């Protein structure tokens, strides 16, 4: 009886061990699948951006994935998705590959997707990129920068104001499928307003050469930059949200409510201070 009891006991325990191992493998597999999907979406997003930018006139110059030193940046560097140098403006493009409703505004410090995922105002982020680039080009070209932020068509914009969608602005919020059209329209407006182009063909090549020279291609430095950003983002999430006024910790529900409410302009307030805003 002792032998049979032990035999049946071992068979009973065995599936449990297999289940634990299977569960561990499944979790790891799902994580890898998620990372692969995210990477794939990013690649598709960049492919769509490149298709748009390839439609621009041949005399325009396009650079992508440029990284330059930035003493004021969190990591000491700025990484710029795309730069288009045209006769009537230097377009610096920040791309976002999200899905859902984007809540934001020109003066909002924090934007959000679906009222949950928070991000820094992308135009403030792009302002930092532009300031970093200015350090590497001749001073006479510095007034010609135009900031663009591109989201995929899987997003819907819910903005505090509509200025960011108006072609007269030097800060333009667009969908990825609109990029070439918005750049062409902006160039057309500037061409109509100014008699002479901002940059000649030779000056376009000069600005291109100056940025290309400043571009950091060392894979080790680039990886350190990315790893540092990930670490900072993780630490920021772990800190949790606090009321802007009293610094009291708030729940995820309160945080999501404030992020999606235009009245609070991206800031977080506890229940008591919400009533005073």
C-alpha cells in the first residue's frame, strides 16, 4: 500500500509542476509577443512616415533618427525622429505611435491617451530637440524651425484649442497620412508671405552637413540613452501621482480623471483641491 500510495501521489504532483512551468513559459512568451507586436507597429509607423516624406520635392533634404548632444536633456542627448530641410522651413518631426483618444493642448504640460497613459506635451519635447539642434547650425538659420508632431490615424484628437491644427502655426499637430500635405501647405504659405526663400539649395546642403556632423551614431551611446530613458520612465511610474497643491498621493482613478479633464490642463489634484480649481 505504501508503494502504491507513493506512486499515485507522484502522479498527482507531476501535472502541478508541469502547469507551473507551462505558466512561466506562457507568461514569458506573451511578454515577447507583446514586445514583438510593439516593435512591429513601430516599424510600420516609420514606414508610413517615410512614404509620406518620399513624396516631397527632390530638393528637400530628409534625415531620420538623429541623435545630438543636449546639455539640458535628461540623458544629455536629444533623439529626433525626422528632420526635413526645405527652402521655406526646417521641419522637426516627433512621431507618436499610439491608439486611442489623445487629450492635449498647446499649454498643457501633460497629455494623455484614453485619459490613462500620460506623456509629456510632445511640443515641449520637440522644443527641446529644436533647441539642441540650434547649437550645431549657423545662427542665421535658427529662426526657420517648424515643430511638427505626428500621430497615427488610429488616434482621435481632443484638444483644448485648435491652433495646433492651423497651417499658420509654427507648431503643427498632424496625422501621419497628412505629413507631406501639411509640409507642402506650410511651405506654400511661407512662399506667399516671403519673397525670397529662407534657404538656397547650397544652404540646405550646408545645414544638412552641420546636422549630419553632429549626429551621434555610436550604438553604445545610443543604447545608453534609450536605457536611461526607460529607467527614468519606470521610476516616474513607481513614484505615483500626487496633488499639485498639497502633494498628497492620489489614486489611479483620480489621476485618470484629472488627466482627461480639460479644466485641469494635465495637472493632478486631490478631491479637495479639485473643487477649488
